[in-house]
C-alpha cells in the first residue's frame, strides 16, 4: 500500500514538472496558514495550525515547505509536529493572472508524535482547489484532498488557507 502511495505521488511530481510552463510572474512565492485547522482537522482529530511557505521556481510551479503543529488533550493527549515538502502547480489560469487559478499540490514528509516518548510516522497529502492572489498580495486558497498519516490512516484534508504573496 505504501509503495502505491509513493508511486502515485512520484507520478504527480513528474507530471507537474514536465508540463510546467515558464512565463512572466509578479510574485516569487506565498506564505499561507489555515486558521480553520483549529476547529476541525478531519485527518488526525487533533486541532492545530499549519504554515506553508511556497517558493515559485516558475510562475505556475512552486516548491512548498509545510510545518504542521497539532495539540491533543483529553482522549488524544500529545503533540504532533509534521514537516512536509513537495510540489505545487497551477495548471489553468485566467489570462493575465500569473498565480491565480486551479491549484494542485502534493506533499510528503515525516510526522513526529510526542506523548510519553516520540513516535515517527510517514505523512502524505494531495490537494485540489483554487488560488486567488490580489494585486496587493493577499492570498486565499480553498481546497480539499486526501491525506495519509501513518498514525491515523487515511482522511480528508480541508484547506481554507489565507496569507500573503511576496516579490
């Protein structure tokens, strides 16, 4: 099963890199966070926060680095910290809007669960949605997709990311 997941994510990487197009861009990257993760987190049942920094290597292709921090209490005590990276791609864009459009990303990494010791798990995410960047640099990226967390299995990742773009 893990080999199939890794093969699927590797296929996404190759597909995104092979069909990326080089065009002029106003923004060099984005920094986003998901405030909704504090209220619902459907893939590991722990409320928390994640921050994603994406450096664009082409106007529609970026390399995201994500840090997730989730806090549990009561029935699910402990802290989970995840480090992920992958590829972010915007295949369909409105004319003249370099980083706006259909949003696809896939990330893999490690998740460290800390409670009476440390356990390490594999984590993988794939999301689809729509990214909007205003002229002033405000970023809004709603989306959803599957997630696999070695600690809790498969789940649904809901994105309501907000943040800023930088030049």
